[in-house]
């Protein structure tokens, strides 16, 4: 059956062996543990390691928190909105 993929070649193309990320700078992806109850601050903090889209949300939350801690942020924020 030349030219037609076999089941084995399809498996080889689709399933690759995992690589260990131990010792790398990658964040371990894991979700929030709801068995501990709901702590909204911790839930938002866990977004950084929940998955691709949630990780981006977690990064954005960190940036907003850094902005909020900047001296004069609220003054500039309200000044821009009210004028």
C-alpha cells in the first residue's frame, strides 16, 4: 500500500515522546486546587500556571498590580478618565 499512511506511521507522527523540563526556567502548568476552598486572590495568582490563555491572563494581572503599586497611578488614572 504505497502512498497510503498506515496506522503505525500515523501514530508515529501524532505521538511524540515527552521531554523532561526539570531544571528549566519553565513554569509548571497546574490549575488551582478547589479542594482548599475558594480564595479569589490565590485563584487569580494561580492563573499564571493554569494554561496558555490563563498564563497570559496571569501575566496581565501581574502587570496591572505593578502599575497599581506605582506612585501616582490612581491620580494619573482618574485624571485621564475625568478630563
